[in-house]
C-alpha cells in the first residue's frame, strides 16, 4: 500500500478507466487498486452505488475480483437506497447465492441477445412486431424455455445461470425478456400474476401478455381474466397491472427462500427471507403517512 493517500484528482482519473475492458488495463487497475487499499475500495463502492449503470457494473466487477465486497451487505444497501434498477438487483441477488456471478458477464450476454434482435428489426416496426422478433431469437434461435422438469431448482432464479442454461422460472425469464427488450428500445412491463410472471405490452390499443415460460405464448386481457377465474384467483384489473421493480425483486427473494428451503439449505433460505422482509420494512418506512 502506498504511504501517501491518493489525491481526489488521481481517484477520478482511475474512475474514468473502469469501463476499459482491455485485459492489460484491467490487470493494471487491479494491481493499483490493491496497492491503494481503502481509498480505492471507497471509490469503487461509491461508483457501484451511483446512478451510472455501466460504471456501476464495472466497479462491482473490480470489487468482486479484489474480494472487497460482501454480496449480502451490498444487496441490503441496495434495498435501503430505494434506487431500484432491475438488472442490478437481479445480479446482486445472484451474487448472494453465487459470489462468482459477474455483472459484466450478465450485461454482455444480454447485449449479445439484443444485438441479434436488432439485426432482425427492420424499421418501421410497432411494439408487437418487435416482440415477435424477440420471441424468435429467445425461444426459437436460442432455445430459452421454462424449467418444467426441475421447477424448484434455485438456479432457475439466478440470472447468470438462467442466461447460461437458457432455462428458468416465469419471473427470471420475464426479466431476461424485459432487459433484452429495453436494449432494443422497447418499453415493456413485468406483470406479477398469482404464481406466474408474464410480460405486459401496453403500448398498443389493447394490452398483450407474453409468457416467456411458455416460449412466448400470448394472451389477451380477457383470456388472462378467464384463466384467473378458472383458477379461483382474483379477477380484477389490479391483478393485471404492472409490477414495480421492488415487487419483482422481492418476489424473486421469496422464490429463492422457498426453493432453498426445499433444497435443505436453511442458511440461504433464511437470508433470502430476510431480504424479502427488508424490502417490506423499507417500503413501509417510506410510505406517506
């Protein structure tokens, strides 16, 4: 570790290099950060918690490589920050269960899928036509599917493993769909039906619901309401409304708590149940009186 503390100007200069993916630059930065010690750790944590998603992703990578991060503490800080971003939240959840989960790797896999989708999108296209392209790439070219054979496998809820294995739960497949769509300039919404997440497309005259767990099967509002009624579930517009990022991440934590309980991993089950409780407590603390 160097004797003299680094200047703020020096730290700012280092921060500008975080998104340089050159292996030579990355190795040099890792060595330099390790020598600087606590000032570098503070810098990386500040950037990782900041509003710039790209810089935050790279800062998180450096923190992980240097073993300077506690994934559970990082996620609790994220929950309490109220600054919720879906991709960041899903990566933080994955890192609690698997510290080797890499935010840049997740970002790169999603970027590659979106790039393929954009290759096939010849404008002008409406939202539904763009969804058809995403369906083709995700479900026909890449083979993403719901894991019906091992539904309770906790890996189905970890985004990096879903992207690697191309199988997962309704919620995580919905998240993958949304993050790819966002990269294609398409604003879609998560819809948390009872026991089943789907994608909501609300940009056209009539909403359309897309089920990534069933390889992109679609349903109208009336078809969803009929399904709810047939299963004795609440049949109202609130059920069909978009879920917030908080609700989506909290439900992912509940899924993991249940699935780790089934797998006999009580420590992780308790951890994810605690995250769910933290989401609820933080939400209640900031609700208007």
